[in-house]
C-alpha cells in the first residue's frame, strides 16, 4: 500500500489485496481465526475459503499484468488474463450465495490457465531482458508449482500429498520475500529513470552543461543566498570568438565539437559547487559561489588561456579557438538580471577591444576594468 500511495500506482494495491487474502487464509487454516469464537462460523464456512483464494488469485493476476506491463508488451496474454479475471469475478459473486462443485472445478481450471499464461508472459519478458521478470520467476515458481500440485489433489488427478500443508505457506513466504527484492529493484530503476530524465531536462544535450532554464533557477537561488549570508558571488559571461565563421567554413558538426571542447575544459576548471551552463548559441555562463571578482578574473584568464593557447584538432583539422569573457560581482541589493547585464556589458567590452581577452566590471564603478 505504501508503494501504491507514494508512486500513485494502483497495481501495487492489487498486490496488497493479494497478501491480505493469503494471510487471512493461512490464519484460518492454521487455527488462529478459529480460536476467536465470533469468527468460528465464518472460518468453518467453505465459502470463506473459496472467496479468499479466488480473490487472492484475481488480485494477483491484476498485479502481475501491471508489474509486467502486459497490456502494452503482450496484449494477447493480457486479453486472455482479462477473460480469466471476468470468470473469477463471476465465481466470487456466485460463491457468496452457494458453493457448487462445478464452480470450484471451473475456478481450479482457470487457475491453471492463469499459471500457464503467467509463465508464458514471464518467459517472453525474460527474452526481452526485463529485470522484473527474472525476479518474478525466482520468487513465484515454487508457489505456482505448489498450486498446481494442490489443484490436482483437489480434483483427484493425483494423491493429495501431506507435505503440501508445509509447502504452501513456505512457498508463499518465499514468494513474498523474492517479490520484495523485485519491487526494491524496480524502485531503484524508477529512481534511475527519474534522475536520467531530470538530468536531460536540466542539462544541455550537446555540451553536457546546465540548460539555460536550470542555470537561471540555480543562479537565482545563489543570488538569494549571497544576499542572505553576505558572501561574494561572481559570474563569468563568455562566448567563442568568430563562432559563425567556424560554422560557415568548417561545418556545424565542427562547430558543435568546438562547443563540447570549450564546455569540457570549462567544467574541468570549476569547483563542484560552481555553476556552468549554456546560455544560448555559443554563449556560456559561469556562476562562481563565494568568489570575489579578483578570483573570478583569475579563473576567467586561466580558462581563456586553456582554450586559446594552442590549436585544437577536430577531424584532422587544427583550429585556433578564442574566447571573449566578461566578469562581474554581485552588488548589494542587486538582482540577477542586473548582475548579468553588467557581465554582458563587460563581455562586449572584451569584443570591442579586440576579442580574446577578459574584462571585469568593477563592483563600485560602471566602467569596465581589465584584469591585472
């Protein structure tokens, strides 16, 4: 039920109903329920056993269809199991009034059909390398085998073996433990899928750095934190010099590789707490947490030198990549937009002064200053 509520997946609620019905059945067969006087008549009524077992099978079928995603992955098996569920529901309705031999026989036959269909579904899912199918086979194989033997004994197809009294609860317990590991593995997979989707949503697919939306949100939080604590925050705005010319002369594939190289070399020079994202086109933005402008200017110069000092080999071509960078430090009471506007102004000052350089915007003056 915890899985059903937290994940909003009603398929797990069917598993909860299965387990509840099985636990009550074991409590009746073990004598715990019979020891309660006002439940004695219910426990001794044959209808109770049939209702509980049929409900457990019905709920487990719905859970397995959900767990293996049969409607989408194996629609024919899903349709067969849907028919079985309708028959089982009818047996439950009839058994509330009277128990007939024919209904019990039909119920047992349907159970065998369900076991066969589930085994086929599990084998097909294993061929598709679905991890949950492996857990299901290991967990439920003993229980399905015991059920087949038990049904055969009830129908007198073979003797009713004494060891079933112990094998049935053991198989149920083993199946529950095995399925628990399967559910845990599935939750880990859901978490990995969620983390992957979140990473794709928050990071640029080409360069691997943060997307503009994610970077904007992170910088706003950093600005609020800097104002609250009084610690410095600096940003570095930069782009690739004459990037359009690179695209025009060497192709967009080469231009994309240039951006990937620049992003990689940028990330390698940042601390874990710093922010780096693609702002648009060839423009990138760095957020330096707890760094005053003099430290930001030094880092920007190291970055410019790492990219510009020496050609880069791409598909057998040697290219010289230049960066123009603008740096600004957050002022008291300043918004993110105002900070980025000053960093952008410093970037354009670098371009205006010949490109391939770093320009810092003074926190006290409006005029840009060059790094020492």
